[in-house]
């Protein structure tokens, strides 16, 4: 997901609608992957506080 994100940044500098449609073009599962990464980062953040 991070690779797709960075690749999309080569064409679109901002996180706009064109950026996300480009992400989806490269990786149709992009939104699911981004959700998974966010979930993982949230989990890491929580586990640091325990
Ligand atoms: Zn970005």
C-alpha cells in the first residue's frame, strides 16, 4: 500500500481525488489495504500505551 501511495505521488503531489483514483488504478484493493494499514498503526499506537 505504501509503495502504491508513493508511486501515485510521482504523478500527483496532493492527496486529492485524482490521487486516490490513481491509487485505485494501480491497486484496485488500495482502499482495503489503506484501511488495514491504518488499523495496524492504530493497534501499534495502542500497544505502546499498555
Ligand atoms: Zn501521501
